[in-house]
C-alpha cells in the first residue's frame, strides 16, 4: 500500500512539472468559416451590406457628393496565421455602380475606378482592417462626372484606409476615410470622405469570421 501511495505522489509531481500541451490547431486561424480555416490562396468577396450605399462626400459630416447603390471587393488571402495574429490579403478588385451625385452643376456619374491595385490589406484578431497601397504609390480613385460643361475627371488619393471587421454580420466597415483631390475640375469636390459597409464577407458561400 505504501509503495502504491509513493507512486501516486510521484506521478502527481511529474504531472505538475510538465507543461500543458495544446494542439496547434485548437485556436484556429485568424480567418475561419464554418468549414474551417480560410486557406492561403482563397478569394474573399463582399458586396455592400443590404440597405446601405457607398458614399464619397465632400466633408465628414456633409451629404453633398457621390452615392453608389452597388459596390464589391475581391481579395486573395496571402497569409492566415493562428489566432491571435494578423491575416494578410491582396485586394485585387473593387467596383462601384449605380452612382449618382447631388453636386451643383453635376448631371451624372459616368464611372468610378480604383487605381494602383493590388493593395495590401491586413486584418487583426481585434478586427482592425488596414489597406495599404504599393510602395511609392497611393490609394487612388478616378471619378468621371458628367457636368453642365461636359465630362470631367476627378482623381482622389489617400495614403491608406482603416476599417473595422465585425463578426456580428461578418462585415468590414469603412467610415469617413479622407481623400484629397489630386487633379480635376473645380466641379470636383476638393476633398472626399469615403464610407462603405461590406457584408457578408464570404469565402465561396461561407461567411468569414475573424478570431
């Protein structure tokens, strides 16, 4: 009996001195879906959240500028480490459609084109989204407007964008991201504040969760 007790005590002591081992996959990756971790190379897509618009207004509190009823983005996952961490994507496409303008003298919006793609996009476990242009470049958008004086092009630039990711509706939200006009007619607003909410972000048909 005494030998058995001594062995039990020794076993307990050894167990207390050994580190707990957790499987590497227990926490999962930063980006997951109901199907598991999002794989490097997967393409993520999203459109505007239902009932919202993408806007480029001339001030952070104003309502004068451009509003688009449709917008999409496409991004390829380039790194998705174990959570907590930071996932990286390459934003390869962003589109805008069904756009209107209430700027005085502007009769319509011909097109909005995102330039200088691809952009590097990072998503942290805390839900912080950062969009960065290639080295030596800018986040740039060219807006072509129809005006009373003819067609004009307006080019807007920013050093980068910041947004937030939410698991409540699997969304990415950009709010009042400031752009400056780098070229264009005086009919182009001198500044642009970009707001858009994309949801749900999906990998195929599965909604993406940030961990």
